[in-house]
C-alpha cells in the first residue's frame, strides 16, 4: 500500500511503535493493544508490537485486521467470539480471553493505509466519541512518526553508503598518492644518477680540455715569443651557434593532487525557540541563494513581544512624566500649598507683632498674646512642612532619576527590537547557493540516538540551534597536502590552475587561501595542509564539478611576465661563478660573468650581466678558452 514499508528489524522504529502502543493502552484504558503493519513484499499483516504475545503474521485480507486494512473501515465488535471473522487461535495459545475489539486503519501523511491498530477489552465500557477522537489524533501522529522514522532510516542507509564509498575513495587516493610518491622518488633517484653521470663527464671533459690546453700551450711557447692570450678555435672545430638574448615570460610550478570540497560551510541557525511549522528542503539536496528553507512558529515570541511592548509603554510614560514633572499637577499643587502656607505664616507673623505691641501698651490681656504666639508656632510648623513637601516633590525628577528612566526606556526598546527581529527572521532562507548538509550537533535529551540535528515538521528547535549547514557551491575549495620540501615554495595568494580527469577540458582558476604552519604526521613523512579556493564559477563549471572529485593543482610558485632569458646550455657554472660566452666585436666569444635567477627546463633567467640584444653562444660547453 506504500513504498515506505517499515522493516521488522529496525530497533529505532520498534522503539517508537512500543511507546505509541503503550500510550494508547494507558490513555484509552484497554487490557491490550496490537499494531499490525503491512508488508507489501509478502502481502501480509504482521505485528511489530503485540502486547502479551509473540509476532503474528496473517494474510492482508484475513481476520478482523485484514478486513479493516482492505476496506479502510473502523470496526467495533462487542462480542469477539460471535463474529465469524475473529481468529481465536491466539487466545488459545496465550490463554487470554478476548471480549470486545475496536479496530481502525493506520494511515501515513498522504492517506495511504500502513496497517491496523486493534484495541482489546475496554475496561470501562465502549469507547466514547471523545476517546475515538483522541485515538484518531494519536494514530495520525503515529503514522507520521513511523513514516518519518522510515525516511530517516533510508537516509541513514544512504549516508552509510556514501561514507563507505568515501572511505574506499580515500583508500584508493592513498594508494595513488603512494604510487605517485614512489614515481617521484624514482625520478629523483634518476635525476641524482644523471647528475653523477654529468659530473663524471665533466671531469672527463676537464681532463681532455686540460690535455689539449697543455698541448696547445706547449706548442705556443715553442713557436711564439709573446703576444696576448685570447680565445681561439681550431679550423676544424665545429662552428659556434649563437642566440640573441630577449625578454620572455618565466614560470615555475608545483603539481599536487587534492579533493574538491565546498567553498565554505554556512550554518543556518534558529533565531528563536519554537516549533518548525514548515520545512522546505531535504538534507543532501541543492538549494539556491535566498530559497525558503523553513519557518518557525512565533506564537510564544509574539506573546513575549506583547509583554515587552507593555514594559516599553510604561517606561516611555514614566520618562515623559519625569521630564514634564516641573509642569505637572503634583508640582503645581505643591506650589499652591506652599504659597498658601507662606501667606498664612506671614499674616500670623504680622498679627503676633501687633499683639506684642498691644500687650506692652496694656490694651490686651497676656492670654491673648500667648494664644497668638501659639498660633504663630503652629503656622510656622505648617509652613516648614509644606516647604519639605515641595522639596520632596521636586526631588522626584532629579537628574539621577531621569538617567534611570532613560536607561529603562532604552533597555525596553532594545528588547522590543530584538523580539521583532526574531519574528521577522522566523522564515529561514539559504544565505548561499549550495548543498544542504546534516549538521553535527551535541546529543539532545529525548531525541533518538543518531538523529541529532535532524529536524522535521513539528520538531521543536532552540534559539541558536543549527537547523542545517549549507555547503557553499558558488565556488569550490580543493584541499591537498604538501611535504616538508615543497611547502617552502608555496605561499598565500599564489595562483592555481585546477584540472581533473573527471571534468576534462575545463580549467578552474583559484588561489592558495590557506597554508598550514604545523605539520601533520601521516605515516613516516610529515605533511602540511593546503586549501585552494576558486572565485564564483559558471553554471556549466558547477554542473561538471562534484564534491569529492580528485583534482590536479598546478600552483604557480614563481612568475615573471618579462625577464631576460638565455638557453640553459648557454650558461656554464664553474667554481668561480656562472658565465656565458658573449659574441665580441671581432666575432669571437668573450667570457662574461652573469647572475641567474629561476631556471626552467628550457631557459635560465639572467638577472645581471646581459642585456636585450646581446648574442651568446648556445652551447657554452663547446667553447674552449
């Protein structure tokens, strides 16, 4: 009925099924529950979970479970033994007595039937409509969980196959590398042998030349009384071939082998905690820049934003209240009370002075003066109290309190902006074009082993947790290694030509982006890691190149666009220095000291001693002084 047929021997899937059936038995208060899953290969229904018995297998159209599976109907049986479809063999085998049965089909996310769930012997009467709705919800979630588990197992098998293939490629690459190193060692041995042969030939040549020089010198001394020494040639000597010095580009390189990798790994993290409501990618597929990857539920964050906005509103109101405090009603009321108290105090003070004058004249009694003094003291006390109250009211808006209010408002604004930013980023998009890679994360409590970092619809993801890692394929990187001899010639920024047998006819241009400063011991020889990166590649190049392919790197270790060069054979190295034979005005060769730079298989860079247009002997060894 479905391509996602669960496997009987999957411990991860069995664990999910056992938990589902235990919850159904507990929540719906039945004595036993049985889960039948469909096996399309054998056209049977089998029980990965059957409480109280061993595995049961029956044809897909037999029994009550077969009827429910083939018809898609929900069956309610109050007396199992009265129904002719009931198979009592299991009761006889286990000693269990089946009274009533409730059975319904189990479907996946597309509505295809995957199996049947059977509830046996309800403890407290038949299932109510509310119980059936609860069972429907559990079954829907169980079907999705089974389907997701199977998809994960399939993906895990693909990943295991890829890892095995990668290990095999690594082994083959190591063997190829070992063979390449043996070839290099053999070439080095041959080069050393060639140098020794050249030395032997040079010694022999020196002996012969010395012999001829001795004979010539003897003849010269015998037949000439004097004269200047010069370079002479016998009439029968072969003619000298000449070369005109010119400028030409000079380049030396180093060839290494490596493997193609993503340009970089970009992690896509969740900006907030929530449930994944949309997932629009599959691990291992290609995505474009800006493509929607997932959406996270923002209900909790929206509620948190509402609370933060309330705090922000209160902080704004408090700051405005303090800033307008001098003009506010509290200060105005306190000012009116102070004015009233001051006027009363001044009036009582004048009255007391008049009463004292009248008392001295004997016009009023002493008791009247004492009463006036008492009223003055009371009024003075009231005036001081109102002054203190005024000072207290004015102190409510001190600079320190204004600073605190402004800080509270700034903090509230930051919180609101942060939550709004989280909500605006709840829809996650791919920052680059590339391939979705399953991230490596720490084990998460409550998540099945091997599924860490694997998120599906309905999964809860924490803030900052990695949803997926995108391998940037806008360009590629090539990782390789160099030994301790070659590493001295490699530097950051050197240009590199990248070719490969897997993408013939294509040349990718890149540069050295990373050179390790610490060696890694592999076997008997230390190696240094090197990473070469390309710029943005064309769609045709990206279509031809695949991750993991072997690539050949031709690293330019030295390059001069215009240098004075001469043939390798035109240069003679002696103990006293390096020389060439330049054609003189008389047409005879003149020995000239030079300084050389980089040597290629065909030419030598002359850094000092020659100029463009000079003519030198092509074969310096054939010119005898």
